[in-house]
């Protein structure tokens, strides 16, 4: 989305994009074609797009105080949405303002992105530097002491295009199991989205294979992809993709989406 001069000004939305990542998803969501971000002082800073979630540093468990969750939110009893790969926090900040009756927790692996996200924290929005495949079980355990977890999202994760890097992709069988446990018995859902068909198919296949989840078949097209997002607020990556500016999109202008619900929940739109 970005270039120099007028093109940079036109691409300001993409510059503040939530470069998804986190947890193992740290790349495509927050940019269209570039990793550049505009800072308030007028300088341009480059955020690292790719972090190896399997590295020793990324695999260290998060350190959290015993009461971190209660301290994170003004009303910790509100239903919780977890955004895996929250990037620089734009989607969470907008969504938290749109839905003050919910709490939003963003998990992101890249320190630089978390630093940019934290100033966007609010009474119902909080951010953690975390690796989902290492830390999500602990986070879920703490959160469930205070509130139901009714939505878990993986939006536009790092595609890790190279075959040898596919093992770095965030959605794994183990991650799916943790998410199912978090949502079990609640009218809740998992939402996945990508503009890279191979990544979207991988996420859909992993969640579809878990016996505790079923695909929500409402609003599906002929290819069994959800036609629209269940959320009022699109991510910056989604805005760029739908404008045809996603340079790594496998199908320009198209987003592949799916919703999965616990097998005990009713089938209906979110």
C-alpha cells in the first residue's frame, strides 16, 4: 500500500495496519505491501514482519502476576474476545470502542508491535506479548476464573509461504484443542480469516478435524467460505485486501473466512 510522497499519504490506513502476528501469526494482517509504519513524530519505523515462533526466545512462557487479568480490565466479568495475532492493536481498539460490553485481549509475538499497541489499551482492551502456542492455555485458565471466553479469532496470520516454514503457522492441532477447551459449553465461536487460500484451508482443516467443533454453515458461498465478516469493524489488512491492494493475496480482492462453534452451541450467526 505504501510508497513515497502522495502515495504514502493515500496509504495511511495501511501504515497503521495491524500487522498480524503474534503468537505465531505475525505477518500479513497489518500490511498490504509494506512493513512501514508512520510514527506520531513524523518518522517512519520499520516493524519486523516475521518472527520465528519456534525459536528459544519466542518459546519462553509469559510471566504474569496472579491477578493480571483483574488488573487488565475495568469490568473483568464481561465476556472476553481473544485476538490471536493482534499486531499493533488497531482492530482491538476500534472493536472495544464499538462493543463496550465486552473485553478484548490481544496476543502478539513481536515486541515492537506490542509497544505500539499498548497505548491503545482501554477499560476493555488489553495487550500481551505472548506466543499462542506456548501461552494460550495459561491465559485461558486465568481468564476463565473471571469471565466466559466467547470468541477466539485468528485473522490474516503470517502465511509462512516457504514450505520449510509451514511448521511455524499459528494454527495447530494443539492450539485448536486449547481453544476448544476454552469455548466448550458456551455459545461461542472461533473465527478465522486469510487472503491466502492455502493458509485459510489449513486453518479450516485443522478446526474441522477437531471433534469438539463444527463449521457454522450460515452465510456460506459455493466453496463453503463465509461471505462476510461477523464483525462490524474490519481489520486494516482486510480493508486493503478488499480494495485489491493485498500484494500477497492469492485471489486479489477476496477474503476466505470460516466460523466454528462448539458442538453443543446452536447454529446461528454471531
